[in-house]
C-alpha cells in the first residue's frame, strides 16, 4: 500500500458534516484491514529516464499547485484520513511550501525559490523516478512519476499513445473530480453526488448559463472539428485517445478495486461485492466540463438588466440628464485613473458609450422579475437552506461581477539582472480538495509542454511552459454577453423573431437524491427548467413601455464551448509557438475572455482573447436592447450563434512593453470591461506600484519579482490605498474623542507598518496589528454607507450595491467557493471612496464622481461622519466582526481569513494562512532559445 504521511505541518480541521460519524475508530480499523490488499497497483521498476534535452530554461522554471498532485483516494485511504488525518502520498505535499511563502518571502533569494515552488524542468532524473507505468500495457507511451511531487511525466512515441497516456494519468489523479464536474456541466450533480445545498447551488449556477442537451454537446464538437481543418481532425483524434486512456484506467481500477472510494461512499459501488459501475467517459463529457470552466473563468459580460435598474433609480432621483450623469460617474467605463495592463497610451476602443443609443429596451420601473429555474421541490430541496443556495447561485450567474481572479507580473529583459525576461504568473482558481487543476508534463509527436490543466481537459497543458517559452492567463472580463428584450406573443412562451411568433424551446433536468454515507442530506428532488430562444436563454421577465418581454442573454461562446481546443493545441506544439507573434496567433484561437502573457529568453508579449462581437451601430452594450434585426450582432447567424468579431488587432495586445501587470484590471485605454470597479483604486494597483518601482531601479531577479507578488498578496488594498486619505480627513482637526483617537493611532501604526494582514510569526495564527485590522473590517461597510447613502438615497445606494459589492475582504463570504477562498479585493467601493474623499479634501481628481457625497461635500461634516462610524466600528468585538462559520469559532480573526481547501471528495486538508495569490503559479526565466 502506498506510504501515508501523517498530517503535522498544517492546522488540522474536520470538514463539518461532510462525513457523519458513521463509524467508530475500531470499526474503521477493521474495515481498513479488510480492504488493504486489493487497493493498490504495483509500482514498476525504476526508470533511467534522463532530463530532457529540449529544455531551454536552465533550471530556472518553477511552479506550484496546492494541495498536491494526487487527487484520488481509495476507500481505505479516505477512512484513514477521516479517522486519523493520514494523507495519501502526494495529496498535500505542495500545500506546505505554498503556505510558507507568506512568512518566507521577506528573505527569499533565487537559490531559495524551490523551497516554495517545484522544479518545473522537463523530465525526471533517473534517481528521482518513483514509478514508471505503461498504461493499458501499451508500448508507445510511459508515465513516469517523480519522487518529490508525484507529477506525471507522459512520454509517447505516437500521438495516439501520448494522448492515451494523458487520459490515463488524469484518471489516476482526478477520476472522481472529473466525474463530479461532468455531472455539474450537465446539471446532474445532485443525482450523482448527493443533495447537499452546496451541490444544488453548484449545478444550478452552471446549468442556467449553459442548458445544453446531449445533441447540443455533440453539435459543438462537430462544428469545432469541421471549422478547423487538419487541426480540428487532430483535436478529435487526441480527444478520442484521451478518453480511451481515461476509460482504460476506469476498467483497471474497477477490476483491481483501487478506484476512488467516493464511489462507495456515494452508493455507486459496493465495497464488499464490488457491485455497481463507474460509467465510461464519452467525448461529449469534455464539452460539459469545458462549459463549466469557461463559464466560471472566461465569460465576461452580462448584468445589463441590473445596469438598467440602477440607471432608472438614478434618473428617478435626479432626473434623466443628471441621473444619467451620476450613473456614468459610478460606472467608470473608461476611468482616466484606472491602472492598465497596456500602459503605453495605445487605445483599443471596445463597447464604448455611443453618442446616441439605439434600440434600448429599458424595463418599466418595478416590472422586472427573475425567471425561475427550479420547480417542483420535494423533501430537502424545499428547505430554506436549499432555496437560499438557489438564490445565491442565480445572483452569481446573472451579475457582471464575474469572479476573475488570477494575476501576472512580467518584466522585460531590459530591466532584469540577467538581461532575460522574468515572469511570475498564474490563475487563481480557488482552493479545492482535490484541486480543479492538475500538473503534468506531456512529450510526444507535436506536443512538448509542462504545466497545469483542468482535470478532464488535460489533453493539452493549458497554462504552463513549452521548450523555450512560458505562458499564463488572467480573466479579462470584456463584454461578450448581451441582453435582448424579446417581445412576447400569443402567451408567455412565444416571442417575436423577425416578425414571426415563435415558440420558446423548453429544456428540463429532473434530479433526485437520497442520503448516502458521504452526504446525509435527506431525500429530495426538483426540476430545473430553462426556456431558450434564438437570442439565448430567458433570464428575466418584465414590461417595456407596457409590452410584455422576456430578457434573454446571448453569449458569443454559447454553443462554442469546444472551440478553444485549437488554441491550446497550438500552445503545446513546439513547431507552432516559436516567438511572441506565434504565441499571440495561438491564443487568438481561444474564444473565452482571458488576458494571455508570454515570456521567453528575449521577449515578452500580451494578448487579450475572446470572441468580441461587432455590435450594431448605436447599441450600448451596458443595457438591454430590442431583439430586432437592426440591433443584432453584425452578421449574426442564430443557427450557429456566429457573428462578425473584432479583428485581432483591435484586441489589446503588446510585445516587449517594459513590464506587464494584471490582476483582472482594465486592459487598455478605451477598452471597456463588463464589471464595475475599474477606477482609481483596484487591486491591480498593488502589483503596479511594486513592479513599477522594481523596473525603475533595474536589476530585477526572479526572487525580487516573486517577493513583489508575495508582498501584494498580504496587502489590504483598502488600508494601503484608501485608509491614508480617510485618516487625512480625520486628522484635519485634533481628534478629541478618546475612543476615536485610540482607533486612529492603531490604524496609523498599521499603515506605517505596511498595511499587511500577516501573522506575527510563521504559524502563530495571529495577525500583527490585529486590532487595526478588526477596526477596518468593521468600519469599511459602515463608512461607505454613511458616506454615500445620504446623498444617493436608499434605493439608488442599494441599486449601485447590486452592480458592485461594497467590500470583498478576506473574511467575507465571497467568490465561487464562498468564504476562505483566498482571492480578495477584486470588487468593492474603494475607488468611489478614494475619489470622493480626495474631492472633499480639495485634491485633484480625474474622472471624479458627479458630485461630492461625504458630509454633503463639506470637510467638517465628512469628518464627523467618519469619526462617528469609526467609533462604532472600534466598539465592535472580534466575535461581532468575525461571527464564526462552519470552519471557525466566533472571534477568530486569523481563521476567518484563512484559506480552506474545499472538499470535493473524501480527503480533507488543514487551513493555511491567507494569501491573495494565484493557486497555480509559475516563476520563470529562460536562459536560451531554439
């Protein structure tokens, strides 16, 4: 049986209620003893595989992906973990190094980088080979796993064999997770894994966005292949080989009885008789998986109905002209103070405000209702917890504030010590157990890469390195989703399409569940129902000028979830990507909304991908428009959902800029993104300020750029960029109130110390400046409300809050994984507070709000409001500010911020200290080029 590592280095926690106390320790031990012998595969003999000769990074490529490579666990391993905290091999051996960077970055040197990252060189030295497998007994592919991390290094002599090996390795490491997410993509998670409210919310969130039938999934494959010539045919062959490898592992693990134990715990397999089945994968599963990933990370846009509601609220309060002006000032479409990725002044106009809007279909006030998704609830599906999960899922789906996450720091060789570019970059994909991403190296005909891929989509490396280049991505968020008002006719389920009354297409999913060992949620069921039109799924209903309409959302990547496979294929092809220009050409084939970054030994590059539709003249992308031919995307074909798209040159792009930063901030001048909040203060400023300073000094190294990232990862954006201005207002006169004065002193000391949320020492589980952090966490929502609600009024303040959340501190229940998600400060009112406070202080503000709000615009009244709310905040206890949840006791500040690997299977891990950084991350500096 594989070695198991006791959990000692990290804080240990139980995952509450994931597994009921169904077995005592003695019975667990008895069951384990009965299960040990058939559970494991025999390891092959040591390999003499040498380090690859096609590696031009010179040992200076590193990566990390917590918690660990191994995301599969047998039933015995799960029971050992649940009872005694014992980890399967390589299940969390990357979690400790990842966690330790928070305290170790201050003394980081180039020589110490791999204390916190993995060596990402190609190949495995012969003395570091842990095992070699010939999957399925094939002679054209081997899977070598290294001793340190267990990452699969797949080497094939044929293309088919290489991809077969990739599929086999993926199933070895993530079979259960892959199975979970193919069911999520089909809206069938609860029937498969149990009816927990989180499962209900997850399947509802994604199926609302992509309500595909099996025929739809197959059509997307057929179209992607047909439209891409030889590369399309190669992608189909690769996918079929990949699936064959997955299914070979399913069969082998089933007969050998070392399949993931979750299949037993969820009732799909019997631990004694081995009865039950694990369904084979099929090619449409890959599209279902892709729809989840694309929806979560690469689909910018939406929110037009919420925009319309807040515009109407502004116009109701101030009148049409002034209300529109107020709305535009809060929208910050093209704020002149916003941090930019392409910062050389080049303009890339997109989704700009038209001089005279055409075709707008704003709802009548108070008429908007959200289209229900869930019907016929029974049992546990009808509980308050379940309906709350549904409401959260709907809100997450329909907002324009998509959870982008991910960051990048890239510096030109002109400013580095070596003369070679350096990059520190990666995606923030949340924290899960097992992780959504998995590491691999793949070497075969036309394939040469190492890096991370989403489990079940790892035919190719999606983020990583080639022979002499690395690439990564951040979510960009430009608007590829539009809302159309379809006029109803006959009844609520017919609409006018080009003058013809047309029936909506109803798509349904009925799910039911019963309690299992893994999920004790009581039996329940419901039916999900979506009405689809040629203009996309129905999301809201309303009236416009008294006419009944349905608001639909049309996404350019809808029915095109498989198209991006060509771009990823190119990125893995050493004969295709040889330069920054060919890199840009490759990512132009990716239709999801991402910012792509590149570095080799001489050059850096950037490109913003996505199928940006060319809108009809006069259409304002911010608001719903009538579903009429005059306002459709140019050359739109509803049968295939294709249209004219902006050319590559119109997308923000650059080669060899002095440096690039990205943290889901604005891409370039005049390039409007769908989410609100691209203003004077954005978390991108945390990177911009640090990298700009490094570049000005010159001599940048891998360690200095990594330290800049790590320093920003511990920064409280509000404290670093806004709090000094708030204190300037308060200190404009002597603070005589003792409570307020004490709070001001603590906050000032924290700012002087660097405004970090950092432990007093590694593992202390207590923050330095803890009182100041507590005070700001309590004060921020109070001060924002006191600053803006009196002027805006309750209705408009609430409407704007629906467009842009007030706060996103680490302890807030935010992001696609809820609280404990790491990623923080993406969305909030920090820019509004910054601009307003500066205006009240009489300082220069570019692109300011339309009026002054704090204290009605007077310094003394503003100061009074700030001091009053500060006193209230200072008086709140830690237990009130951090009320506790299923992970933490009330008042535990460190725990409230801490990152939790959310369980998607049977293995649980310890909490780690908060860091706002990519989940998968690379540090690279190439020394030579082909």
